[in-house]
């Protein structure tokens, strides 16, 4: 029996996960990943500071255990609750040893903090979803199992987020963090699928369409993987001090050219699905949205290369890819042959 309240909450959880992806893309675009150098708090606060003066040591000031200050270009963590004396006393402080990054930028701090708030909200949503899943316990235990998997994946990805901070934005760990978010989306979509009644799905089965929908999904994942390699190439340049966007892709490595050329493969496979769906009247409306998003994805890619990364295009490029992945995964689930 279908639980409409559960399915509604699963869709809300999916939207919340996408809010995290959007927030994460914004963090990446603005370079705000180290805006909060500790985890899960931000400079030792649940609500981060807005001014660097709040992070400097002060005499006769009440400090709580875990609060962070910046002193001599290092982070120091209060090891107990205390009131500071007229002079700095080192015994009250432990040096932060996860990394040596000690820069405060209020803009970066609040962009990263909002990202973490979105993550916490998604976590709450998935936890409530897990509790609601027990309404299926008697007749469909797989819904409870997959709700638990969704919650675990979200927690695991939160931990990955912490490792990204501790590594001072290691590109490989950032990519792993993003891939884990995509896995979370896929798990939620599958959960929604098994929680719904089969009668809700009206798309006709066509073997060629089904097989090519798998091919389209796999090609999209390959393309996203190539895109992350291009992004890592750009990250390496910014780390070496090249901040001029005009030269980021002046001499790209071979991955960029493969990424650009492979976009034609992705486009034509999805075009085939679009035309076959239309010709055979298969009833898969999502492929129409895939084509629209794919065109926007190509447009943002062209803009980044030829107009040198206009504001918002990096985040849009990633978010559009995430939405397209979800649509393609949904098409795979909906177009498979149903067993009576």
C-alpha cells in the first residue's frame, strides 16, 4: 500500500539534497571551502563571527571550551571554559593541528556556513524520512532498508565534507564529496520508485530505449568525471597563484579536449532517445527536460570557455549536470520492463 505522506517527504528530502548541491557548487565557485576551517562548528561557534576582531584574543573575556582564535597566523582552540587575564596565557589554548590554514574572510565564512546549514537541513529531512518509512515495515521492508541507506549516505557525505576541510580542499576529496552527493540522489530516487505503486508509471517498455537510457546515464557520468578533471586542472592553477580567469584554459591539458568532444556523444545519444520516445509515443516526458537541460549545459560550457567564466556559470554547469543525472536515472527506472 502506497503512503502518500512518505512519498511527499521523500521528494522534500530530494529537494533538500539538491539545495546542498547548489550550496556546494556556490562554495566551489566562490572559493569559500575554507570559510570555516574547523568542523562541524565554524571557528568554534554554532553561529560564526562576522568580524575578524571576534577571533582575536582579548583580555578579561569569557571563553568557552572549543572556541577558536587566530594568533600569530595560527588557529588556537580553548581547552576549557575560562576568563582571560590581562596577558595571554598559553596554558588555556591548544594549537589546531588538523591543518595550518588560519585566514578569516567573512564572505567565505558565511557562504560555507550556509552550505553546512543546508546539509544539516537535508540530514534532518532524511532522518524524518527514515522514521516515516516504518509505515511500510509490514508489507515492504525494502523501503525501510533504503531509507536507512539514504540516511547513512548523507551522514557519510557529511564526514567526507569534514575530510575536504581537513585536507585544505584537496581536489580529489572534493570530487569524491560531489560523487557521493550524486549517489545520495540516486538512492533517494530509487526509494521513491519502490515506495510508489507500479500503476503510477505509464511509460511503455521499449528495449532499445531502455538500453540507450542506460548508455546515456553512463556517458553522463563519464562526462561529469571528465568535467571534474578539468576543474582540478583549474584548481591547480589557482593554487599556484594564477587567478586571472582569462588564462585558466589558455593551454588546457588533453582532458579538456576530451570533455569538450565527448559532449557530442552525450548529446546525440540523448537526441536518439528524444526522437525514439516521440516516434513510438513511449510516454517518457522526462527526456524532453533532459534535452533542454543538456542544451543549457552546453551553453554554460561554451560561455565558460569563450567568455572566460562569467559569474554563476561554474555553479550552473555543475547543478545542471546534477539535475540531468537525476532525470536520466529516473528514465532508467521508469523505462525498464515491469513484471506483472
